[in-house]
């Protein structure tokens, strides 16, 4: 292939026969991260494995060109959410799902320099929209391989902390802190990255019950571990109902590195307008009849609800009031859709939401691709149910960036010695 001035991402994928439906090959994450970061020092982080990937593809496909990136660069990004030009800050997207955090921070001119998500189907959706394949299991990634960044983002799964490891250390007479107590959990992966890379700020998200989980023990350990890492830590439960027509309470934890921010500063989370949204505003005019419940399922749900009502329990299906917000969309919505059912005309059974409606219910833009990428409805429901309400994260992101712009000291008060590799990744042009 002759050197092109500007190959599109789609044409590069076609040429190298990259097909996410077959699953991501080894080093494809490095390759796409390299393409996204090639104009800055961060690309050094991915260069070698990306080169290996390219050489392998060219060799396997018996292509005529040299395995040289210059044949492909610069890429013309024909994806809905391409990397920003002239970024204002850098961030990493952990437990990325389908990129709800990324959408919000990228819109504010942030450059994503690393992403991790191990679910193959979520990776497909992510790649179709951002042109980047997330790395897999975060527990297997050395924190030193993660590029230096300014903001760490992550909606981590909630797990209890076992004190077993800590007691063993106690008996050995070793000191331990709160961070140690989190070892073996996915929160610990956030801790070790914060410890190594010392970003200016972070934003974490979780279910509301994180506060009460394990009698409040889990939350206490998380907050103390973050404070121990020398961050100012703020948390708030936010209901998405003022941003999207869905009752969805999530806890957000924002942190600011004390090496850059004075101890006395207070971060405030956004205060939404009190106006409530209506689910009817996001419904399709002509929904596919396949989303209408079968007689069998509708009867089952009614019988189930009746049984529990008789026992005095509140369990049951949630027939939406179209002028109000819905219940929370969960990752198990694909099972029967019972938590959010849409009433239909007289004599018709209710229906579940389509994946397109779930996209709108989570505040994702209409041009966020979900079709013809080899991801089933079941997986799409799961992905949206696991995700964040994007307008909520956007509001927090705006608040955080303005807080950083206003209060951040340019140089850390006491700089931690920075490893050689970190210096290489601290460049953005
Ligand atoms: C609550 S969801 C976060 C969704 C995300 N915030 C979004 O906007 O779509 C947590 C995600 O972490 C991923 N995950 C869990 N364990 C992981 C691991 N060890 N490595 C990478 N990703 C992991 C799950 O597959 C899931 O998509």
C-alpha cells in the first residue's frame, strides 16, 4: 500500500483484517492505544508490542508493505468519539465498561491515555465508538506500565475486604495501613495505580449501598485508604433523575492530590435543577413488537407480584408511569425486563425498553453505536445496566475540571521521585 496522507481508521482495520467480532488478538490493545497516542510521548508505552502486532499482521496476511506505522499515520478517525486534538488534560479509564466516563471527560477536551475492561462484548462496543480496544484484566497489569496521567476514572466492582492478610502481617509485626486491607480486591488495583502514578485527581463510582456494605466497614476502609494516599476525598450520592428520566442513585468519590491542592479546599458536587424528567420523552414512536412481553411472561410476572403482595412484600414488576422517571435499569434487565415495563395500548401486554431506549435512559448520545458490531441485545442491556448516567458524570466532570483549573498548583509541593519510564510518558504536545 502506498503511503497515504490520511488513512481512515476503518481502512486500516480493513487492511489488517481487524475484526472485533472474532475477539481481540494479543497486542491489539497496544496497537490501537499507539495509534491514538502517536503524537505524544505516551505512545512509547505501547510502541514495542504495537510494532509486534503490526509485523505479525503484515506477515500473516502476506501484505506487501513494510511493517512501518508511517504507512498508516496520521489516522483519520472515522469513529463517533475520536481522540481530541489539542487536549487540555490526560486521564485513564478503568473498569471502563462501554466508556460512560470517557464520553464525559473527552468532551471536556481530555485525552484518554489508557483504558482497561476485560469483558469481550463491552470491548466491542467501546472499540466501535472510540477506536480503541481496552486492555484486559487490570489485576494482571503492572502499574508501572500505565502511562502517567492527570485524572484516574473508575467505576470499580464492590467487594468485601478480608482482614486475613492484615492479621498475618500484624503477627509478623509489620506496619499496615488501610491500603493494605484492600489487597486482593479490585479497589486495591486503583490504590496501587494511584500510589505509583500520583494523578492530580480521581473520580470513582459505585452503587449507593457501598456506604452500608459490610456494616459500613467497606466504605470506611476505602475512604481511609484514599486519604492515606494523600488525597483530599469527597463523596456524594447523586440521583440521576434530574439528568435522565431514571431513578438511579450512585455514590461518587472525588479525590484531589494534596501535592497539588491545599488541604483547606472543599470540592462541591454539582447541584442539579430540581426539574424531573419524563420517560415518555425517550421512547421510540414505533418500537419493535419483539420487545412486547409474551402472554406467558406477562402472566408469570403478574402472578409473582400477586404472591408477594399477599405476603406483604413489595416485590414485583415496575410498570412505568410515562410522565415520571423509571426505576433503576440494572445489569439483569435482559432477564425479563420486569423493573421497567412500558405500558402499551388497551389489550396489549407491556413491553420492555429497546437497547436504543436504554441508551437514551442512560443519557448516551444517539450517535453512540450499538448495532452491527456483533453485540446482542442481552449484552447491550447488561452494558447499559452496568454503566453510568453520562449527563451526571458530565456535570461532575465540569465541576472537577473547573476546580482543578482554579486551585491546582502547577508543581507538586513535595515531588515524589519519578521513575524514568514515568518521565517519558509525561509529555503531551
Ligand atoms: C460497574 S461496571 C463499570 C461500567 C463503566 N463505568 C461504564 O461506563 O460502562 C464495572 C466493569 O468492570 C469490569 N471489570 C471487572 N473486573 C475487571 C478486571 N479484573 N479487569 C478489567 N475490567 C474488569 C466489568 O466487566 C464491568 O464492565
